[in-house]
């Protein structure tokens, strides 16, 4: 008499597109994409933010008079906003540094979206082309202490000197970078940095960016700032185009 036996087969797990696995997820599209797509750092109305925004390789040099005028026009158009303010900026060849204030993470996101749209339209118009202008999502570093804000101010307003030092060039005596808001900055301790110019950016409203950072000392145009976060040519310094 035969006894029936049940045979067991080990079947392979079904294939799916979900689940956590190495290499999964949407890939950045740009050549220098790589800004983290994790959640944004906590932003409050009391904390300034250092924002870095990079352009794609085909975009013309930002450190030029024509690019500066486009950036200034975009900043001037949003200057009187209440929930999002750009207080300081500087232009490097392929990226912008901004010091901004926002009412919260949502205000920062909406404000940056509006600004990048204006910048993209202006730069595309300048180049007589269409398409993407920026390489990836912006990088944001929240500044929580007077020391952090002071370091960020130096890094943004004197970034051209930092680039020269990293390239092995002698920084020499400093001056206000014409491709920045440095001519509108009232925190220079040097006579060479003081002056009046038409302002295209908003005035600081947070204690940290308006007053608190001064506890760590005023800035000198001769400083060579260190890298603080992932976060000019001859001519009269100006906050507005001449």
C-alpha cells in the first residue's frame, strides 16, 4: 500500500519595483547633480539660511556685467516680500551664494521656487535659449548661532578671495566684490568696504543676521574665508548695476 507524500517546492520571490534596495530611486539628471534629496533642515523665522544654487555647464559665466544685471533684476523684484527675503548674495562663475530669511520651510521652498523661475527666465532670455538653467535642487544650511552667521557672511561676501586661495593664487589686499551685495553691507570694519549704493536685496530682520553676528567681530575686506558649509575684477564696487 502506497502512502501519499506531499512534495514541497521552494518558489522564487516575486519581482517587484518597490522596497528598499541599493541604487533604487530617481536619479539626478544634471552633470553635477548630487545635492541631497533628504528632508530639508528645520527653518524658522529666527534662523537665516545659507543657500547655494548651481547652474548647468552651458549657462554663461555669472561673474559678468550682463549676468549680474539679470540677477539684480530678479532680486529687486522679490525684495519687498514678507515671507522670504534675500539679504545678501554673491556670484561665482557657475553658482550663486545667498543669505536668506524665511518664515519656515514652506516659505523657503516657495521663495526659492519663485526666485529660480525669475532667474531662469532672465538668463535664458540673455542667452536666447530655452530649457533648464539650474543643475539640481539648491543646498540649504540653517544658521543658528552668531558665529555661524558671521562665518557665512564672510564666506558669501568674500567668496572670490576664497576661490583665489584654493586656486593657489595670492589673495592680496582686499576690496568689495562688485559681483556681490558687499557695497550695501554695513558690517565692514575697513574704510575700503564702506560706502553707499542702491540696494537690490532686502534688509535683514532676524536678530542673528541684523545684529547678533556682530558679537563675533566685524568683517575685513582682507579676510580669506574658510569653507563653512555646502553651502572681483577691477571696477567700482556696487550693489546695483552701473
